[in-house]
C-alpha cells in the first residue's frame, strides 16, 4: 500500500479523533495513511483557519451547504453539485450511516405501521430565521391539523429534548408515521442526514431541500414539497395518508433507493478513485501559486511550513 502523509484540521467536531472519521477509515482501505503534523495533503473543514498555515495540497471537505472556493483549495469533497473536475459530490448522509439500513427487502410494512401510534415528529436544535424559517413555519402550519411532537431543544413540546445523538433521534422517530425532514436551504446536491434518519426509522419523510433529491431516492417512498403545487396541497396529501392506512402503506412498501440498491454516492471505490487522482497528480498547490499579503495573526507565518505540533482543531 502506498504511504500517504495526511492531516485534518478545522473540523466542525474539534473533539473527535482524527482516526475515527469517515475519510480516514475509508482511505485506510487502499492507502497506508500516515497521520502527521507536516503532511503532503491536508483535508480541512469550515470551522477555523489552520488550513491557511499549510502550503501543500489542500482538500476542502464539508457535509453542509458550503460551496468550495478554489482560490483557497486545490480539491473539494462536499454535498453541493459543482461542475468541476476538482470536485467530488458527496452528500452528507453517505458519511452518516450504512445504506443497508434503508434497504427494504425484508420489511413487513403492515407490522411497521401497526407500531406507529403517533402522527408526526419534528427535531430542531437551533433556529436561524434566515436559514430555517421555512421548516419552523411548516411545523406550526401542520400543527394546526394535529399536534406535531417536537423533540429537539427548540419548540420542544414533549417535556424534554431527546438524547443519544443520531441513534436517539432514530429511536424517537420510530413511533411516528411522518417526520418533517426539511433541509436548511435548497441547493442542488445538498442532502443531509435529515432524510436518511427517518428512512432508517421507517418514518415517512416530509422533505424539502435538494432539487435533485428524486434522482438519489425513489420519489414514491417519501413526500417532497417540491412535487406539489403549493404547501396547502402538500398538507392535504399528508392528511389524506394519515387517514387512509392503505394509501400510507403504498409509500411504506416502496423502496427508498431506486431498485432497492444503494445510489452511486455510496460507492466507496468512486471516492477512493478520486483520492487516487489527487495523490497521483503533480500540481503546484494553490497556496504556492497565490502569493498574497497575509494580514493579522497570519502575517508572520511561513506558508510553506506546517508549524503546529498539535493543530488547533481535531485531536489524535
């Protein structure tokens, strides 16, 4: 196996181990990954500026809605769809769970429905009026028909927020027929765990977000606001399914994936082949091509040396 000198920084999860993340584990399947302080390749996130200290090959990585800036990075791996050979589209749900969890070949739909005693769930932990106002407004609108149980920190109406991270949320969702699974924003390619978690729980997702979501998942297995002329028609369909078990079961019987097979984004070889190109290609990194003035605390830092013995983000 070829040895690759690599490091990570500026992660949104600074207390997580560098070795306990999706990309490190994946790369270790094909390469001898040498996690070191002076790497040839740096994978960095959005929470910090430590990547500015590095003048080698920079790889931007994000599961959120950020668009890569190729004035700062050489390659990118992110949810958004970007028509550029330096970019690999990787929806956040791929790094979040096992596709086998939403394969339906052994499901018993009638038994699953019999275990769902509650109407609809909603989980939100933070509220930004600019980004999340639409899903909050929808939560209030649907609640006029029947109580929607809100299990997050905000708008909580079940006497306390659920715990246990993603697994705790999935356990919570299993009680419900529906789940409000709206993204923070509508961006081509931007799909997160918000639709994946209710699928694992066999809870019908009420989705809004990625305009191309129907290419990633079978549109007959969830309700997508974009497929309806307006929000009123969307709510009418929810009410119809809530009051007709036979029609609800039609959705529950549908596979989440087209042909009940994981979509191409779960193809690990596709991701590894992209890294193979990065590691094999000889380029002049963008940090060495752009000789700009560096202000503030970065002015005295040599761009072609990776200084910190321990980067300010992530822990070994």
